[in-house]
């Protein structure tokens, strides 16, 4: 009997575990280790953040689903990797610490034949002094964060109703933050809610971003086909913000927050501030601070993980200039080069470099978006790793039958611009490939026939439909495996 351990139960980890169990059946063991007892559909957190969905609508308990599937669930956090075992064990294992119930605080060694690291990012609020829940800004990165953001936003709206104008600052809270898309959605949804409440005149909304040009979104921007014309995402994004009366600050690296004030440095070296009454700023992401040790107890963390804490996989990490970056640098199998029975999927893998051109201010501060790996890429990588591991266990061999390079993979994204069944809006956008390929597509970097964008009510319906479809899939309801990632 083989044993596969999956660390993390987000989009990527949950996808990997579900397909592993389906393909391996009762003959083999699948174990999921996650500190959170709930699965959450992260893309809908922005609707929690404006009061249009409740926390319970975007999450559900994991254990009930895993019990039904026959997956062992441990509510715990991983601490250390021993990919060679240790002096007492020949088998590789991870050490974990339980975080709930009567086992809370207890440690355990969990052995494995294969390990999938799908732990996602650590929300590195501490990288920006004053940033994050409990300090001077809010977040929509998790369902509880989004709920708290709505409480604060609701208070701001009540102040508007009482005749007090409010300054709302939305965007990135670190010079190298990613997930601009989530913050962009949130800004548009706030504008929509204020318009619905007839409070737009009482609010000043400002978008602040580390992007060189708006619409970069950490993927170097894109050219999209819309209405028969090819439009850069810069123009698309600026138009949408203008239509919603949202001002913007670009090329800005937020370095510190104080009560009501965000300090930032611009790419040209200016030190500036932006005042606010409410702020939702996305933090920097990093790996989960894991440690790794050899059989003899030597620290091999740098062998397994990159400096940012994300796990090294089959990417080319050779340092090279931006002009020399290639889609060939990006991983295809997400297998550890050091330990072939270890994989990292979703945000947990270390990218070889950014996608957007790296930029620095005169002081040397890097102000540029990190590459996104959320949503569709997370689900796809989780699935192909599950397929390959299942094949190895059932049929042997080491050749990966399934690959998914972000330099070949397309992705679809639905950006909510307002929740309403009759007046809501959504921007439907597809890009292919995610990482631009200027050799294959010298004019646009991507296949312009497959890179499109449209805005309208239908986009909202699609995003709402996808919310329920992916909850259906994640709960393992009938024919869940037929639904796309």
C-alpha cells in the first residue's frame, strides 16, 4: 500500500487529494494535513468583503467530505521535512503540530511515499509595518479577513450617510505584492455598492499599485481582443477605473502604514503618503518557513526551498537578465529536483523569476509585482501532479504523462465589478499562455485569438455560476470530476 501526504487543503491541495483518492481507491492511503478545518472558495471572498455573501457561503468543513471519500484528515500544520528519514526512521516524513481539539500542541511524524506541498502562501503582513488585520488596514485574502473588512467598510458607509466623506485606499500593500486582481475586484465592488447606496459622492476611492502600468496584474500585462479591436490591459483597466470614478497611483511601493496614512516610495524615488479612512491592501506572499533536514540532521532547507520559502521544482533557477527569460524556465511537472517523490503545486512552488519586468527605484527598492499562480493554475497543477503520482503507484515508471507549464497553459479569469442579478457586472478575460511567449507570438506575446476580454452582466452571472459549480466540485457532489479546474 502506498501513502500520499498532501500538505494544504486549498484549491490546489484539495484538487490533488480528491483526484488522488479517486484514482488510487481504497488500496492506497491519502492523508491531508491542513491547519484550517474549512475549505474556502477564495475568489468569492471579495463578495464577503462587501456584504453580498456570508462566510458560510464561501466555505465548508473538510472532515465530512474527507470522511466520505476515505481520506485521512489531520488538522495540523507542517513544521519540518525529513525527505531522507532520520537516524530512527528509514522512511521520509514530515513533522506536524496539531492545532485543534484535544490533540492541540501535540507533535507527530507523518511518513509518506509521496508528498505534495500545496500549502499556498504565508500572508506576509509583517513585511510592511502597520499592514494587515489588527493594525491599520484590512484584507480579503481569507474569509475571516473579508468579514472583518466588511464590518469596517459598513462603518465607513454609515459615516457617509451621516454626511462625513470617506477616503478609501485599495490595492497592494508591499512593493512586491501580487494578487492585484483580487484588490482590483474589491475596488470595483466597493464602487458598485456605493453607487447602489447613492453614496458615491461621499467617497474618494484610490487604487494604489506596484504595477508599472495598470493592468499588469503580475503577468506583464496583455493585449486582449475586445469588440473586434486589440486593446492593451492598460487601457482596459484605466477605462474601468475611470468609469467608476476611481483615482489611481501606480509604480508605488507601500513601505509603512500608520493610522490613516500609507507611506510609499515611487519608482522615480519620491517619498509620498496617501491618507485614508479605510484601506484594503494585499500583503506580500512568502513560503511557510519550513525547515528541511538530512538523515544525519544537517540543515538542507536551501536545497529544498528557495530563499522566499517556496519549494524548488523542475524550473530553471539560473539567474539571468530579463531579456534572457524564457518560458522554458518554467516548471512542467512540479517535481522536486532533489527528491523525486516530492512535489509542490499552486502557490507553493518557487517560480524561476517574475513575469513582469523587474523595476527598482533609485534607492534600490524593487517595485514590481510577483508572478500570480492562483485560481485556474493552482487547480490544474494540483490535478496533473495527482495524475502522475497515481500512475507511478499503479503502473510504476518515472515518466510524467501529464505536464502543465505556465508557458503553455491558458487561464480564464472573471473579474467581478458588482454583485446584482439584474445590474451586476463582470469582466471575462482569458489569456494564453499565462507567461508570454514572444518567440511563438512575436506581435502580442500571446495567442490573440485566445486572449479576449468582455465586460457585462453576463460576466457576473458566469462568476456566480462558477462559485456554485466549484463549491459543488469541492464537496464531491455527483460527477464532480467532470468539471474543469
